[in-house]
C-alpha cells in the first residue's frame, strides 16, 4: 500500500496526482470467507480492520448495501467523548479515547482528531451535584473531568446567555478536556483503506437478502450478488438491525428511530469546544470550515426515512438559541437525518447470539460515532475468540432479561420520559 | 410535519401529539403463570417494522385520549387512525 506522506505528496504532484493507487479495491464476492461483516459503516470497517490487525484473520468480507460510509458514519455530529458515569460505558469509551488519539498514525490517514473538550452545562444546584457525582465516577475510572463554576464557564464560552432573566440560568458545567471531534468520513475511509490493504474484501452495492442457518449454526448469507459461505457472520448495521433480525426470526430490544442534525452557514471561529445544553437535549460545536454543527433529540417515532420533520428541528434549535442567542442570527446551511438503532436502556449491544457463529453489534443510540474504534476492537475480539472481551461484557443481549440494564440516562427509545 | 386525524378531534398537527410506541404489543394476562420471556417481549423486545406499523399516540395538547395510528415507517404516510379500544381489522 502506498504510504500517505509529504514525500509521496510532492512526488505525485509532478504527475498532477493522476497516479495515486486506489484507496481500496472493488472486488467481486468470493465463494467463501472466514468472517463476513454485514454493514460497511464505521463500526463494520473498524471491525474488519481489527480482525486483520489484532487477530490475523484476513479472509474477511464487508458486505455493504449502499456505499461505505454512506450511513450514520457520514451523518453524525463527529463528537468523541467518554464522559460516562457507569463503569461499563466509561471504561469502554475511555479505551476508545486511547484508540482515537493514536488513530491518524495507526491508519496513516489524517482523521483530524481534535481534543477540544466538551462542556455539559448545568442549570440548577441539583444538576451541579449530579455532575459532581458523574465527574467523580469518571475520575475513578481514569477519565479526566473538571467541574466548572459559572465564572469559569463564562470565561470559556462568553457567547452563551449569562443574563439574569433567563429561564435556565447557567450554574456551571462538567468538562471533559480530552473529548473532542474528528473528521467522520476520514475515519471510514482510513479504516477501509487499511482493511483493504490487509486483504479484506470491501463489497459495495450488495444487499443481504437472507441467511443460511442450519441446526442452530450460521453457514453463510444470501445476497443480491449471490450466496456467500461464511464460518462467522457479524451484524453491524445500526438502524437496519431490525430488518435483518426479522430474517433471522429474532426480536431485539431495539427500535429504529430518526435523529436529525444540522449545520449553519460558516462563520469565523467563535466556539472552541463542544457544548451541551443541560435543560434539554442540544449540543453544538464549530467545524473546521466554520459551520456550527448542531443536534439534539430524536424525532420520537419509529422511522426508517433518513429524513426528519421540522417540529423536532424547531424544538432543538429553540434550546440552542436559549443557550446561545447569537445562533438565531445564522442561516441554516444543511439539515439531514439518519436512522438510529435505539436500545431500550440507551446502551449498546456487542454480543454473541443464540445462533452459533452469528454476532451482534447494535443499539448505539445517539453515540455510535465516538464508539467506532472501541466497538470495532471489541467486536473483532468477540468474533475472533468467540467470547466477549471484558470491555464489552456488560453490553450483553440478555441483560434486559436478567435486569442488568446500563441506564446511563434511563432513556433509550422513550424520549418523552426526558 | 405529520398531520394526524384524531378520531375524536379531527385533523391536527403532529405538535399536539406524543408518541407511545408499538400498539401491537399486548400485556401478558396476569391470571396465569407469566414466563420471563413473555415479560421480556412485552417490556423490551420490538419488531420495529419497516413499512406499515400500528402505533399508539396520545393527543396530549387536545382531547388527551390515546389513539392508534397505522403509519408507514419508511414514507411517514398515515393510512388510518383508530380509537384506543377499536379493533383493527
């Protein structure tokens, strides 16, 4: 594989950049693979990469219905964080933070990881107490957390509304300085390029139409481009999880919902961090191009539409304007929607299933992007070793039956509870 | 914007309604032994169909009644609406 470097950049400039190698190939599906990963999004591509890198399993195919990186990894708000209270989420995400920090070097691809810090605003004494508790839990797990008072927050984000007559005054906030953002497309492309170079077949425009299961064991999949035999199959399809589960006669604790995001017109640098509104669900950061990147609640009803409705957008941006009034002066540049695999406790599932050789990775709710490397790493481990790693042991499928829910916010699909 | 034909009030905008999830889910009968799997299916497991989906909504800013809606989850088209206790054929 051609290394991306300043020397190669200069060298290729002499031939007008016409002679770069393709970043990944376009192979036709082989008859059989050791592992087939369904879903060529961030998690699927990362899984294939870590299968090859950590477990030396390279007879792997990624089966993607559309094009790689065309789903949620291309539709998110690029936030990376590990500011969780529960051990399962905190340790898993912090392991991911470490992979994020090394990712550009590891993949030889600039993913533009920018640890700019995230601030969760608090709007009451009770919320400050809750944040102090969460911050302490984070620090016990080795995650950086700083509790900021009102004055400290004002110093960092003076453009927020600190006037006296607001409905939700800013009391302070909880900051994770090591959190940040990364370039989402680069993450997908970086993983794809490395996986491809290690022998993984990335098969696009190939829809899975069925599974070949006999005697409780998976033997392969049926696709729009023919049957493919596989010893092991990993499901990594986010909002389409229920569609594939139905073909396997499985009913999962997952509902597919619609989540919107939007960006404003680009403006000069104004916001250095990621900031979240504490009295609702709104978050904002500024992209390298200068756009304000904003998001918030689900639309609230089951949907596979990948496009949202205005009432939710209006609701979300009303919160944004309450937090930072200057946002009302900006023009909206783009809005878009993606379909989320919302689990019933708001935490993901990375586990084996009752079918031998079939593995499940789903339930990422609002937080799929930041989990990309850790999800791929642990899913690869689970598939390769046929047992869960301690990092994803809590993300079991049967925790709903046994009562071991990970209710970080106690939400999941039920946005009306918040 | 969804427009929902409330069987009690008529056509109203989505803003007046709150979503209540899959209406085909039935609470287990309590006059017999209920297995963990049955509770699981009632509380957590959902088919989350792509296409026609029968679901509960509440007209919270109107008559406050729970109603049932048959809606396409891929196109958002609403086909029919029912009162909560109406049998869906």
